[in-house]
C-alpha cells in the first residue's frame, strides 16, 4: 500500500513542480544560490512543540542532502522566545542576534521552531524582514479533513503578503498609573515608503499570477492608515494594470472561508495579516500545516510555522510536523535555489496522506492516526521512496 501510494504521487507531475521562487518578486530579488556552495542553516528549535517537530524536518533535510551533491552546515542557536525572556529578560538575546548575523553572513537561512513573547517581532525589526509570504494552498488529500466544505477548499490558491515592519506590532507602548487608574497606551504608524515597498512586491507577484490584488483595511476604525494604504494601492495598481479590490478586515475574514477562490494575492498591514493567515489555516485543515517565510532585501530569509508553541500539547507526541516540513521546503526553494527538494518533500507528504496516515488534528474516518514521531518516520520512509525515483 505504501509503495503504490508513493508511486501514485510521483505520477502527478504537476504537483512535483513547485512554483517559481516568491522571492523573485522582492524589491531586490533574492539572488540565485550556487549549489556548489555549502548550505548554512541556522536552527532555533524554539519552545513548546518546537523540539518535537523541528528534528523531524532536519532528518528529512539530511536525507535530501544524502541523495544529492549538496553540502549542508547546520548550526543551532540558543533559547528564544518566552524561555529566553524568563532566563535573560528578553525574547531575542544578543547571542541570538549574533548567531543570526553569522548565518546570514554565510549566505545562509534561519529555520525556526516557535518562539513566544516578542521573538518574531524583534527578529523582524533587527533584520528589516519586512515581507512575509504565507502560501494558502490546500493539499488535495486533506480536502475533507477540515471544517470547511471541500468545494470551497478546492478553490483556494492564495499568497498572503504581510507587511512586517509597521503597524501595531511594531509600535511603542507604555503602561502607567494616573490617579489610581492603570492606563495602557500604544502608538504606531505607517510610512508611505513602507506601504509602497510591500505593495511593489505584491504587484510584481500579481503580474505573474492572476493580475488581481486584495488589500485589507478598516477605514472607519483606522482612517489615516487605511487612507494611506488605499491611495498608494490605487495609484500603483493602476500604473501596473492590476485589478484592485478592497475589503474590510472583518468581511475579509468571512470571505476567506466563504469564497476563497476570489483571492489571489492578499496584501495587508501587519496585524491584519496575522489574523488572516491564522484564519486561512482553516482551508488547510489545521493550523499544524501553516507556514511562512520572512524576507528583507539583503537576501536573508527566516522560515517558520504559523501555529505557535502550542504548549498545551507539548511533549504529548501529538503535534503535526507538516507545517515545519513545508517551511523547510520553502527554505530550500527560496534561499538555496533547490526547488527539486521542495517538490520531493511535497510528494512525500502527499504519499503519506494518500496512504491514509494522519496526525490526530487531521484525522478522518478510516485513517491510521500516528503520533508525531511515528508520523515523522512515515514521512521519512515515503521521502526515501520518492528519492529513489526523483533526482534532487
């Protein structure tokens, strides 16, 4: 059964051909990587379920390297997130920053497990990782595994583009007491140059897809920021001949599930992008499949899942490793110009799911439910089968 499932997946040639690198459309496109160079991967295992799912992805990476002529150098950073905050008073320590700088200096990439507190926001600010790409591309074998009807899931093919450097997540805040009352305040902004930069990326991407963009705003609730985004988008999309649609965040969340086929490139300010990506995970059947990459214009990439630390299930051997594996594929395709590896991972995933193996969060009637470790072992077995037929 396993071999036949793997063979069936290998026959679906269109699914084995990944799209062009999303980083082709950055303001300064990420340069092509020389396969003869050593691939430097810096790893933050993170917290919660990170130490369970990251090693599974790294095992698959080792198998890909062994089946190819690519050379890997994998190094591990220290604690991040809430654990770092508890020990060192900050979720992004100076040691973690120095580690990341060394990896980037060697044309490498960061592969991250979940980190709590303000780790991701501080990392983005430190390295100007202004652009976040979140693919919302459901896996056919899971079309009936989630809460959304299969016909809606089948229509989804979306790239969410999130601006990381402005908005409420990158503002300034204080918590004071006046007259016995506690007052929490927060100040944030968007500059025109920041908005134009992320819109330029979205327009380049839309030009290679279906030539339409949705921007997500809230004119009544955030008038000045919404007006700035709208005016920039209208001018830039008109100049590029791109069809522009505007939706308010509350309606957009609803529309994303009710009619996902209307969306192609979905661009939004920081907080709205966070909400939409989590909502979009419903189309994938589970947050355990969500993943993304964060990029700047210096060729640096940081890859992560979208599900957070999930501390409530940490150590219980039930976490879904697929988001971490898909983030690995994105890293290999984007940073290391290795689309064949990304395709092989996706083939192994589809073969595993097609053979009826699931983690509990995506289980369907009749499926064989496996724990995290056993599911990872099945992915490895399927990948080995794929690599016997597919050159990487």
